[in-house]
C-alpha cells in the first residue's frame, strides 16, 4: 500500500550489474549448486537485456563488460567453479 506514493517515480536501470557468489542475493542456504545456478541465470538475463555485467567468485573477478564474450567468460567460470575456488588463474581484483 505504501508503493502508491512511488507510482509516478521512474527508477533507472543500472548501467551494469555485478553478480557475487558470496553476496546476500546468493545465500549459503541455496547450496553451492543453487548459488551457481542463480548466478548463471543472472548472467543470461543481463546479457539478454544488453547491459554490462560482471562476476565475482572466490579467487576470480570478472569486471563488468557487455556482450557475448563476457557472457561466455562468466558462464565458463561458473561451470569450472569447484569447492569454493575458481579454477582460473585470472583474478582482476
């Protein structure tokens, strides 16, 4: 009922998204596979929306960028993620 005060407000879309394995949006209660699945969905959705997106996993940070190559990098990192550690030497933190 309080949202009616915001009916005339426009909330801009973010210029980029940064998905984080350890963030509040991927709670540990989902388990590792659930968290990775949620991040993969967000990567696919961000790509489909044509916005820049990045990914942070333990041991790996992919800064926000747009496009097919970024989608592929993020999905590959998620697919190779094992036991709390990314299997890629790149760490852009």
